[in-house]
C-alpha cells in the first residue's frame, strides 16, 4: 500500500490518513508518496468520466487507506451545489489559448477546490485513527487560502482553525471574507508582517510542539495538494471535448505561482501519466522562482514587494521542497533547506537544473505589465483577468515562441471581482476607494455578474479584529489550544 515519507528523511514514513492529520512531518519535511509507480493511472480511461468520478479515482490512488465508500462520500459532498458551474473548473477559449477557471467555488478562488475536500478528508482521518481530541488547524495565508479554509472548516466537529494573514497587502474583499467568518470553530488574526514571516512561524510552532494536536490547511498538507491534481485531468478532458486536441497530444499549463502548490499538483499529474509538455511557473516581481528555474540559484535575500497580485507575494515557496526531493532525493533536499535556513540561499547542480528544465519554464511580470495584460486581453477578447491570472497570461505571451507548438492552458486562480480596484485601474475606468462600490462599477462597465458570495459580504458584520506581532503567534496559538482542551 502507498505510504508517505518525509522529503528530508525517507525513513520517516506514515500511512496516508496520518499524513493528512499531521500536515507537516515531525522533522520539518513535507510528505510525499513512497512509490510513484502506485500513483500512475490510465488517463485515457479517466477522459470518459465527469469531474467527480475523476476525483474519486485520483483520491483513491493517493489515499488507499480510505475505503471506496469513504472516498465517494467525501467527493460527492465536496463538489456539489456549492460550485456555481457543473463542470467545477470550466475551460474557456481566450484568443489563441485556453483559460481554466478555478474560481467557481464559494470564496471565488482556486483554493476552494482543495479546501472543499480537505476538511472532510481530515474529519474521516480522525475517525480512522481513533482521535478523540480536538485538532487545531493553523494556516498561513497570503489572501485566498484563509477565506477558503475558514469556509471549508466551518462547523466541522472537533476541528478548530486559525487563519493568520498579513495586515497589509491583501485586498479588502479577501480580508472581509476572513474577518466575517461566523462559525464558532473559526478564527482569523492579522499579523504585522508578510506571508513569509507568517509561514515560517507556523512551521516553527509545528516543530516546537511535535506532540500537540496541530495540523495545517496550507498546501504543505498533502491532503490540500492532491485535490488540485484533478483539474489538470479535467482541463485535458475539456480540450478533447472542444476538439482542441486529440488523445495523446501534449499540453502546456501556465500557472501563477506563489507557494508552488498549484504547479506542483500539475507535476504530479504529469507523473501520473497525463500528457503534459511544459509547466510554466509565472511570478510577479517577487521573482525568486524565476531566478531558480533559470539559474538553479535560490536566494531569498531580495527586496520584498507588495504587488497588485498579493497571493503571489512570497519569497519562500514551501512546495518547491517536494520538487527538490523528486529531483535530488531526501539527503540533498535536507542539505539545500539547511543552507536556505542558515545562508538564505542554495544552488542546485547543473544535472539537477537540467532535469527541472526538461519540464519547467519560468518568467515574471511586474505590476505595470500585469495591468497592460488585463487591458489587452479585455480589449481583444472581452475577457476579464484578475491580476494573478494576468501574470500567468503575460508570461505565456512572453514565451509564446517556445510554447506555440502545443495547446496552452492558463490557470485562472481568482475571480476578477476579488481584485476589482486593480482591474478597474487597468481598464482605465474611474474607481472609488471602496471595493464594494467598485464591484458594482466593474459589473456595470463590463456587463459581468458579481459572484453572490462576494456581494453578500457588504452586510456581514466583522467578527475577528485581532492584530498581533509575529513574535506573539506562538502565545496566541497556545491560548487557543488551552481553550480547546
């Protein structure tokens, strides 16, 4: 049976349900399957299935200690009427490329897809492992993970959740989605610091409390990552249905990237057998990943920019550790991560870089270029991009000559209405200093519909007002752990 081992020590192995519950391995590593042969699928057989049926097969591959009945119940409840499109992640042709819309869930971002399933996976894993105590979920968020996690875990028995988010640098809509969460088991807390500071501290709290009832809802949790694989298969199926490709044709995916979870799911889809040619890692001006994939040098000592694509404002991309493990093994991964901790940088060797570059291309867009992309795509195709998706679309255009021999799919990670002021500015439409008014302006000017979940936020009371310093996070977590005992 498939088990999970730590990216930093292959002897540290657990069964799938425990990997979901633990979130992070006790040595600080991330969980990965111990036998990649066991995750391979007949992708052609999956092309005859709908989204939910695909998800059931993929979940079963990665979580074999769950019964078929358990997986079916989890998937059916995860992907139901809470998504406003029956395809869950519909594919739309935009100019010469395709856009995979991942924002049709309850909070308008791609995180909904995984965070509709993770709470149910975790709840079932608690039962399977006979845990009779509460679990406290800690999640660091650069914007969208927090709102999706709070929504997904709302009123899940025996699980409490804290979403830590940077006080500055996220949109008002993102902030309002978190601070209005009304379920008794949810909590949102602003931090005076950036996402990297928050994520690092969350990892430290895990390692300092190895026996505590803590887990994670970030994509460092394998239960968050695996559900994201499904929409790569769904995209391929929809390309077949639209007669854009024939079975066996290779496809490129262009992914706006911050913590490297979304694109890592694409790489796992490729390892499972899906015909993926290139995965394009698109960054904003926080371009640490662009440098890494182009040179092999990862250096976190660089200016940190608060950009118009805030969910990508990250300098330490946690899921890259999973890719390192697959390329160079656990010993080298541990060495590189220790160098990053101590020296703030590391450099992989030429052989390892060559392996990466067989699949990965990287590029970056600054804020001005991102706005120009939003305007150009709207003018040409009357299609609205949010600033994160625009980064990916712009990187696709910049690499068009290298990518033009295959069909290209850009992953759209959020509804443009979550970042309405930026979109209005890009379109040269006058806007107000109020994101809720701006949603109305954007809808009227572009003849588009505001997602109901966003328009409803304006009348919801703010419940969570805590703002703390980075150094206070551990105390804050301990206080809530005491409340849950």
